[in-house]
C-alpha cells in the first residue's frame, strides 16, 4: 500500500483495456472510502488522459489519517468490471 502525507493530492489512475489493447470504456467511475470504510465520494467521473488512460485527483487536505480504499467501476457494453486499490494517509 502506498503512503501519502496529509495535504497531498493522491492521483488515482487506471488503464482500461479490452482484448489486450488500451480502450476507453463506455462508462468509468470511482468511489473512495475513508478509514472505517466510510464512503467519501461515490461513483464520480474520472479525467481522461489518453485512450484507455484515466485519473482522479483526490485532495487529502481535510481528510482523516488512516487507510483508504478506492473502487473503480468500468463498463464495456453489458460487461462490468471493478478495479480495487488503496493508500494510507499519514
């Protein structure tokens, strides 16, 4: 798990692929849970950097210390995929 200092911007990023090649999904959203599994942001859109590469900037200025969990929901047609990750704010 990656560690960040309180006040940093945590860049949550994901590469989206279909058939082994970078491809934009039909839909892509991120949810972030604060320590204690408390939902902080729910199904928010991410910024596109290029084909199949996305990010979300999470400002930790007013956030509590501890472990965070991120879940990205990808939709390709009728298929839904979840990508999970996390970080620690110290």
